[in-house]
C-alpha cells in the first residue's frame, strides 16, 4: 500500500495515523498513479470525482487530498462537514461501491476548516463501473478502458475471481479433531461451522503484537466463560471448550480468531451421553412415535447446540464492539456437515406440542451450506443481531423447524435444563 506520508522513523503510515503536520510532506509529492490533489471536493463535478474513485479502486488504490492546490501544493482549507457521508453518496454512482476511508485534518488555529484526506482501497470486486465505463489510472489521470482493450478487463475479472476463491477457501472447516492417534478432517459426527471472513483491504496489525493478543485472550475469556484451553496456529488463536489430545476420541467447541479479525466457530453436535440420547427417544415414544422410527435417526441435544452457537456469535459481536470491527468488512457463511436424518431435540411442553402438531422435525439433508452473505450488500445486518438471526434463519431451517417456533422452544428447554442443574 503506497503512502505519501511517513513517520519520524521513515515508515509509511496509514490514513488513520496521519496528522495535520504530515501535510508538509506533500510539498515534495507530485500527482501520480496513487495520488491526486483537489482544491475542493466536487472539483469538476460529482461525476468526475466518482470516476477518480473508481479508477483508484480498479488499480492499486490511492489518495485524494482535498484542500490543496495541485500546482503550488498550497493548502486552501475547505469547510468541515460529514465528508464520509458526502463521499459515500458520490461513490454510490459506482458499481459495486468501492471501499474507502475519509479523514478531516483541521487547521491548528481553526477547527471548522482544514484538509480532507480520502484513501480508496484497491478493489477486490473489480471491475468497478462508473457511468457505464471502467476507469483506470494512467499516470496522474484517469482513463476509460476502451472496449477493445480486453487485457485490462480480463485482469480485473481475474483479480475478482482470485478474491472470491480466497473467501471460499477460508469458509471450509480445517480444524482437525483427534481420533485414535490419527488427526482427521473427515469425521462422521454432525458438525456446525460458522465462518466470518474479514474481506477488507485495511491492514489491521493489532494482533501481530504478542501483548495485544494477550489482551484479546483476556477479553474473550472474561466475556464468555466457555473455554478452558487456548492454543495457537500460525495465523490464529484457538479457544477450546475443553482441551483435546490425539487418541482422546473427544470433541470440543472451537472459537478460532484470526489475526486479521476473521473468525471460525465450530461445534460438534450430539448428546453428552447414551443416557441422554435414550431419554430423548423415550420422550418421543411417550408421544406415540414408534421406537423403530426413532432408531433410524441420530439425536442431538438442541439446547446445548443452539446455546453454544448463539454464545459464539454473541462473543464475536462483543469483540466487534470492543475493537470497532465493521459489518461492511465481513462475509458470512454457515455449514452443517453429516446432518442427514439428525433430530435436534429439546425439552418442554412447547416442544412436545410442536411434535404433536407437525411431527418430529429433522434434517433432510446430509450437508447444509448457506450462500455467502456480504454484509456490505445488506446494510441492515448488525453483528449484535447475528446470534438471533442465525438461530431463526439457519438452525431452525436446517433441522426442519418453523423459524417462528424455535425461539419459544429453546427458551422453555433452557429453563428446564437450568432447573435440573
């Protein structure tokens, strides 16, 4: 990532680190492939600015400095206002809308005036189309790609395909559960996986520092009392409900947090014991369900499964609030493996009445996998609402429940389980 600004050590700095005093460095910087000056925001009109933003997104990103004369490099202050919203409206002319950040640097002696800095990130969903054309940087200017210039267009599409493949590659379970001294990815146990992939081009290096990882670990363990063991991989912190070792034949709830703030939540679904499984089947028999029918099904503790996944998503929402993670920077995907003919069972009259009315709900598919949800395309989605939405829209549907019933069933089942503990 190119930056025209450096700190006292000569290291390039990002838009979040710059101060008004750094603007002096621009006197030595000419406009070019990654840098452009403007006297005021809509210099040349809104359409012109949209084309410039699109051209940066289609290339390697770049800086727009508003409030500086492009010839003399003198500061010509602009009035302070909500520029992020203003630039956002202009950038909405571009499809898809590129990622950018704004920073207003106020004059030392007048906080109402200053210089606006806009950084446009290299686009991951290229090509970015503005007014029916694809613009790229050519020296210090933007140029539309001619229809005949197939090379540039193919390059942009290939960049987008690579980006999509990167997301798809992340959204696969890669945690190895230990079995009989052999580490296997292929297991017969039903497993629920939730993937939250950070798709932003921003390079947050907070967790590259060991002491910051310790702070995150302390926050996670203090927020949800779920994990007794913390481990590491090359690029993530792995929180486990219980520690497992090769040869232990045991499973564990996994909350894996990557150093770029991506996250995987992995939960084996089942019953704690044979006795619990038999108790669920006895409940079905009391409702008049033939024993030979339930013998053909696997049964899992729905209360435990829903609570664990719900708490995992709530934990991520707490991390997002604490460390200012933004929904628009994430893609979401969910998967249930080995789920065929699995009954997610609960306790209580609400559950029993549901069975009386609709029959026993169960999974009709071996594998359920959701489509990728890009939160930037669904601005109404909030991290704080994810846990409830996941329960209603994903778990309920995957295991044969009506989404308007699962919440009430779980609440009563939770009360019964809590009363027994």
